[in-house]
C-alpha cells in the first residue's frame, strides 16, 4: 500500500470552535478505548479464558483502528506492532510459539522476541488445542504484562497531547483522515479480501486460514470492532467528532455516504457465520465502498491535496 499523506485545506467555524475534532476524539474515544483495552487485558490476565480473550480482542481492535499516537509522537509509531503483528511478519509465528510452549525456559526468557509478546502469539498459546495448560497460562500472563505496558504508553501519549501546546487544526484533521483511509484499506484488503479471495493478491483463492484470528474464530469480531470504531468518530454522537466537523465544513452528503457505508458493511457482516469468508464477496464490496467514501468522496469535498511519500511494496 502506498503511504499517502493528505493535507486538508479548510477551516472549521462552529459552536465547537473552542475544541478541535482531534481533542474531542481523544477525550471521548481514544482514551476511553485504551482504558477499556487495559481493563480487558488485566481481566484476561487474572482469568485466562476464551470469553475474556475475545473481550480484550474487541477493545484492542478499536485502539488499533484509530491509532493516532504514532503521528502525535514519532517515538510510538511502532507501538501497535509490539501488540499486534498481523500482516507484518514474515516468519511462522505459530511454529515458533509451539517451541516456546514446549521449552523449559522461564516465561520471560522464552518470550525473547517482540513478536512472541503480541496478541497473535497469545492467540496461538490459548487456542492451539482445546486445553489451556499451566505453562500456557504462565506464558499468557507474561505476554499480557507486555501488552498492558505498551497500552499504558499509548494512553500517556494521548493524555500528554491534551496538556501540550496543540498542533494546527489543519494537521490534526489531515492526520485523522489519513488514519481512516489506512484503516479501511487494511480492512478491505488484509482482513476481508485476502481470506475471501477478493484481494488482488489472492484473487479467487479463498482460504479462511488467512483470516486475522483464524484459530480463535474471532476475525468477524475484529472486523465489527473496527467498524464500530469508525462509527464512533463518524456517526451520531453527543461529542464533537470528525463526522460533525466535516459536515459543518460542507461535506454533509459525503459524511452521510460514509455513515451509510459503515452501516451496510455491518449489516452484511451479520449475514455471515462461523468466521467463514467463502461468501464474503459482498462484505468486501461494502468495505471497498467505505474506503472509497473516505479516499475519494470525503477528501474531494473537503478540498485536500495529496502527497505520496513512499511506497512499501503493498
């Protein structure tokens, strides 16, 4: 995927003039979502079971879907990869985690790689078979300690931004739209297109094993959580979100297009069962429409300029 930075060339004048969309989103969405992820991770650490894992997964995907911390503070650009390595790892993580499980080393020594302390590694530890052994519980606790540490860092970035001298509103809004575009690209191509055989890379080659959380059968949960996160900053709310800002800036029709695309994708997701992507063609098409609603319609109406910074080969 080409990395594209959009600069939004407009000013907002509204009853919310004292608060930017980003500050409102950080206060009402980002920090609460990180707090929920930390709470769910600690709940799982205290009681290792499938339900608690899925609760944590749902809350983490919201944090990841709207990850602004890396742009706010470049020191935290890679923090999501210390928590989740889906589509960003060349090695066979499952094979390596099986060796970690059978190892006699202490958990903190056996988990010597960053990738071993991610939610993907945790999923294998918990769902490689039907039994969670004491060794697997011990490894899970160690993994979750690392994840909570990174989530706490992310929370600190957000709280510190609210206290610091703000960046320009133009920069903030451009950063938000870039995040939304990147999130929906990964949603349609990586999370839906690859397992369903609708991406260009795997055209007409469906394989559920490519799904993000195949072992725990939680990939649809992850997709729903990502869409719910988009709804939080584009849909109806009692706080000033990006949808309200864009609508007040002359893009009401385009915001409604985004909101309808989110709804359509969620509705289509409800029709599918058991994390089976074999009939996910319409889901892919709906996610594609959502991506285009940001990437084409909303950006054009808000009068932006795009600058391609680099291409990473995807």
